[in-house]
């Protein structure tokens, strides 16, 4: 039996390594168009005196003798340069030089105080200056595009470019953020001049494309944006009360003696959807082909970035399998053999009263999870910290918000388990030591050491593959990526919060709620995975059901708070499975809890905004 289990684990460990290597190679082949594009991970001191990180995609056919148009692309707030992969993959294979930046405060670029985040166009205009000096770039064909606050960075950059002795930006596409429609006096204007300019305005955007009354009330939802005075003025080059224009059409006019173009796309999508939308990417391609003309024309609907997403998702899956398989493999070594559990702990009895406590605890914890999240999202103090308006030591406000919510739920879980133990478990023969809740300090810290080795090895693989292939493991915003050493120090601020939750969650799942459903333990695991994610699922469903029916998010809760729940749904379900599998091999609920807390902390701090005060 032991030999069979060892062989099975060896298979899963080997599979995990195959998946992560296959992920890196496959993603690299796609993003380099079979190595016809050179990818460089750049870092330089900008004209603003700050360090900036970026990915440069240069087609091998481009040279000083054969220059090409260049496009600087930027991610949204709380993201990083890899979130623009759909755009840089598709634009680079069409012959454009593409630079995808970490805006200041994000990724590996320097942090700035909140008040200075517009410096250098939040870094975008500083990147434009670098691009303008590249010998293989057509100087009169430099464009910028950004999603959400990346589009805001583009607007900042236009303001700087308008004041420059020699303007550098020839065209821009704003994705999921409003254009500048009016001057300081409130009159419609054309700040973009003769530049070709486009907007992608989602019909269900959580943040932008609304019109308001003088009192601040919403007059039109984003799905009615194209008919608003703002949109019509934009399409009419800043004029008011001219002909009515429609979405998806290119309009041209003479501005300062040059022909300029305007277009608005209105896909029936949400704000975060814009980063993984075939429709939005097609609009990007169509816009730049119209503005600059692709050096290597390929139909806008012919896209391969989805293949890269498949490969990076495989890597993410392989990473998760590695956490489990490598943990079990280490149990066969001399250093950690003492943590291996060779006994067979009986599952909890399936009594009617036991089921009542089980289902009651799950419902109570899910309800508490939903309520605490909504309450935190409506707290002015928590909102001030989350958006880095209130100065604290927690320089990543978004991570602090999620970490605080996690810790609250961990404490609530501890309360529920304490009540359950004293009113039911203790009277029905539950032994905390036998269940692994009280393993002894030596075994506890021994288990934490095992978890630390596993997490270090897993991220070591990430760094090695990033070095050779310039890619990461991600499914949309669920991303495992390489990061600078500063993120380790930042992570120390938040890991205690996540430890409270994931340790308590693993104890609850494995020591208090492990039994069979219809004679199968996997049924119990599946139910626990579902209830781990149930509150976020309910909140997201409620938010977007209301949005699609009314055209507006739920007041006081919609927007970024619901968006932050997308990765949480997957992470919490996976946490239940990983902690259960590790517990079965060790009878120690703290190992899996520590591993998940460490991984989630590093995921969080390396994929968000950091500010200084």
C-alpha cells in the first residue's frame, strides 16, 4: 500500500513539473510568435528620476533600416505589466514594437506618494520618451493605450505632451476609462488635437461612462453612453450640438491642418472583462491598423493570445499540484519523516446531530463572511486605508482590506469551532490532540518548517522559468509571478492576517468537519470547497444580476469591492482541497494552512499597488 501511494505521489510530482515547464515553453512560443519576436525585461532610470520596469516586445524584422510604429501599453490600478499580455502578444505579431510598463507603484517600478502618482504620466510618458529614442521606432508613429487607470495615465501623458516643445504621441486608445471632454470652464473641448483617438466604453463598466446631474445623480448608465453629450462631443472633435454619431464607426476631420480620427467601441462587457476580451483586443488591433497601419497585417479576429492563457493556466494548475505533491514527497525524507502520519484516523460519525452542527456551522460561517465583507466595504475608515487615502504602515491598501476580512473570518471560525467543541464535540468523544488540533509545539513548528521549504521551492521554480522564458503562471488576475525582494518585506505586514484565516480554516475543514457524504470523503471535501467560496459567489452574483437588470452596480458595494472577489472564489475553493490532502498525509492541519497563507500573501503583494507616505 505504501509503495503504491509513493508511486502515485511520484506521478503527481512529475506531472506538476511537466505542467510548469510546458506552461513556460508554450507561453514563450506564443508570445514570441515562435521566436520571431525578442522579449526583453527592462528596468531603467526615467526622466522623472524614478526606476521603471517594463517588457519590450521587438519583432526581429524591425531595425534602424526598417523601423516600425511603437505602442506603450499600461495595466489598470492594482495590476502589473503582465496583465497586458493579450495586447502585446497580438500587436507584436503584427509588427508593432510594444512596451508594456509597470506604472509607478506597481510591479517592479518605484513607489510614489499618492499625491505624486501623476508624475511622468504615472510612468507612461517616461516610457514614451524612452521609446522615442529607440533607433528602430518610427518617430511619427508612437501610440499609447491603457486599461482603466492605464487609460488615465494616457490622459496624464497627453497633458504633458501638449506642453512639450516636440510632442511625441501620435495616437491613443483609452480602454475602460473616460476621455477628457471639457475644459476647466466646463465647455466641450478637444484636448487630443490632431492625434487619432479612440475609446472602448463597456456597457456594464463599474466605474465610468455615466452622465450626472448638477447634484451628482446618475442620469444615464454606461450602456447608454454613446448617446450622451460627452460621447457625441468626443466623436465630433470637441464640438457641441453637431451631427449624431454611432459606435464602431471611424470619423475623420481636419485639425490644425492634419487629418485626425475618432472612434468609440461599446462592447457589452464589464470593466475587468476588458483585459481578457477577444472583442476588446480586436478593437485594439482595428484601431492601431487604422491609425498606423500594421507592418504585418493580420485580421483582427485572428488571435492567439488565448493559447498563451491556456498555457499559463496549466502552469498555475501545475504550481498547485506541486505544493501538494512536493509536501508529500518531503515526508519521505529524513528531515520531515517525523511529520508523516501512518495511522488511519476514523472519520467523524455521520449522526443526525453531527450533521446539524456541520451544516449549521457552514451556513453561519458563510453568512458571517458575506456580512463582514459588505460592512468593511461600507466603512469610511477601511475605504480610506484601502484606497491609500489614510496614511498607515499598510502601503498596499487593497491587500490590507482583503487581509483584514480574512482575519475577521478566521476569528469567527475559531469562535464557531470553540462553541461546537464545547457543546457537541467534547461530549461525543472528540480528542483535540488526536485530531491534530494540539500537535505539540515541536511538531507545530516542524510542520511550519516543512511548509516554508515547499513554498520556497515552488516560487524558486517560478523565478527560474521567468528568467529563461519571461512568463508567469496566471489565469486572468489569479497570478503567480516573479517579484523583487521588497515584496518579501511588504509581505511580512500581511502574512499574520492571512495566517489567522488559513490556519483556522484548515483546522475547521480537517479537524472539525471531516466525514463522509454518501460514503465518500471527496463529497465532504467538495461541499467544504463550495462553502469556502459561497459568500463571495453570492455577493458577485447579486452584484452583476443587479447590474445587468438596472444598469447600475449595487449602491455602496459595487465596483472594486465586487471585482476583488473574483480571484478569492477560486483561491478559497483550492485552499480547501490542498489543506485536506496534506492533512490526510500528516494529521496536521497547520501545514496546509501555512502554505496557503504564504502563497496567497505573495500573490497579493506582488500583484497590486504600493504607495509611500
